[in-house]
C-alpha cells in the first residue's frame, strides 16, 4: 500500500475513534443529568447499573459502624437498593458477593449522594487507569502519534466506556494487575504479593495470578499475599464485624449459583462459561463444573508455560516476560469462572505489550501481522460487537472470548517459533 494512503487510513481510523469517544462519553453525561444513568426501563424491563451495588456496599458499610448489619443478606441488600433506584423496582434482588474488604474500600462513597458518588468513582477510576500506565512502559511507545493513538484507542474502546458507565470494579483491578507484573519483573515479589490482595477482589482471577506469582517469587510472594490478606481481613473485621467476614464464602457461592438473585448473567459472559451457556441454553451445573475445571486447567497450563521459560527469564529476557504476562492475562479472561465485557479493560496490558513485541517481526512473520491486526481493530470492532450482540448470541459467538483465544494462541505459537529469545528488552533482574 502507498505510504500516503496508509497514513490517511491511520488518521481516519484515529479520527473516527476520537469522535465516537466524545459522543459516547457525552451520552453518559446526558444520562446522568437526566436521572436515568443508574436505573431505567429498557424494553419494558428494569435495568439497574452495577454502580448501584457498589454504592450500596458503601452505604451498608457505613451502617455497620453504628449497628450490626448482615451485609450479605439478600433482603438487606435488596431493600437498600430499592430505596436508591425508586421508583424503578428490580425484578430480582440485585446481589453483591464481593469480599468484605471491598465494602471497606468503597465506604468513602457513602459521603456523597449517588450521582456525585459516581462522578467521584469515575474520577478515581480515570486516575487509576492513568497511574497504571507507567508500570506498563507506555513511555516506550515511539512517536507522539503512537502515544496519542494508544490513549484514544484505550478510552474509546467499548469495554473501557462500559467500565465507566457501570462504575465497575475493573478500575481497581487494572492498576493492581499492572503493579503485580511490574513488581514481579523487578524481583520485588513480596510487594507483588501485596498487589495480589487487591486483584483478588475478583476471586476468579486467583488461580492464574497466584500461579504466576508462586512460580516466580515462591515464599517471598506467598508472604506478601498473606500479609496483604491479613491486613485487609483485620480491617474488615474492625469495620464490618466478624460475622460478615465469616459469611462471605456462603455469599460468594450463593451469588454465583442462585437463580433467586440477579447480578450474574452467565450467557453474557465473555469466557468459556458464557460460550457453553449459549450452546446448551442454560447455566446448569454441568456448565459450571466444566467452567471451574477449565479454570484450574488454565492455571496449571499457565504455571507450566512460565516454568518452561524460567531459563530465559533468569537470563535477563524481559521480552519473554511481557509475552508470558500478556498470555496469562488473556487466558485468565477467557477461562475464569466470571468474565464480562468490562473485564476486557484488562486486555490493555497484552494489547500494549504484544503490539510492541509483534512490531519486531511484523515484516517477516505472518503471525506477528495477525497479532497486530487483532489488536489494532479491537477498539473499533468492540462497538460492532455491542451493536450486533443479539446476532452473535444466535450464532453461539462470544466475540471477546474468541479474541482472547486467538491472540493468546498466536502469541504462544510465535513465542515458541522465536525460541523465547530476544535481546531487544532490558534485562529482567533475577532476585528469586
């Protein structure tokens, strides 16, 4: 292709993403001002934003400071939610089964009314996303156009926008996951363990993240996990009471499997579980058992993948570290027991690192060109996926799940094809 046309296409794509981003974030402002951002009727059915549950967690935590409250009681949660979204009434109790320390973390939101709390949460989320970028080495992007394109693509992509709309907790997971990899790459395994405690707000990510941490940092990493967990546990007991902490395991199981509450829509998940739900027509026990088994197998495979490349890592191969980290994130998203579209904000990590890695060989490797193609088209296609969601469901397609499978598979094959050897990255310290 002529170089001038290539530049024009890049500029056109960037302009389209930037314009679309302005429009869709402006739509959020209109919904907020119109009072329909948190609860509204869609096709005659009530639709409640996830942020209502986040804010409700803050409200219940504040109540715990003055009197005992069973924060995991479905009726307690439901009655509190109904007050927040009246006159809209949820069809089923809208249930939150996050760990006790999540309630503690979000408790400052109770100082604001619901709309102002969403604005504060969104501002904090924006700050957290930006704060994660230095951990990922965005400064290594060459040229002002590349950096600008990265930022526009990141914020214009549907998963990022959806995270803001729903006030999702991916805001917290992204910087913690970026810090985890950054600290592990620097041999600071105890600190990486501390970061893991925040990642485990979404417990479904534990198998992969902990497997990687233990392979690299062993007892130092484990010590950090235990120390961080103990500190958060003590804070939870102090603010919520021991009964609420002890009730968490039952709440987690009930929230994930009960048909009597809403908040978990398995057929809409962008993972193996969601795909199996589309194929079988339900989220039955067999689907859940297969999904859980696949999650464990994925963790074992991830641990093997890192173990097989330890020699390269200890030899100072930072490129291999980034590729393995990227593949781990993609497999984690594809095979965890609970992954929704907004969780693919975490794919920012593999998209950045794999793009840089594929750039090295895109002139000679077809796989590298496919890797770059998948990454560069994701922000634009993510909105097509959203608009054609009913059609994809009819065809048994979970597009983000397929994206994660395709990108991780291509990356693994390319990694083995290159022999796991590259000298273009700075050394990875060996502090095991």
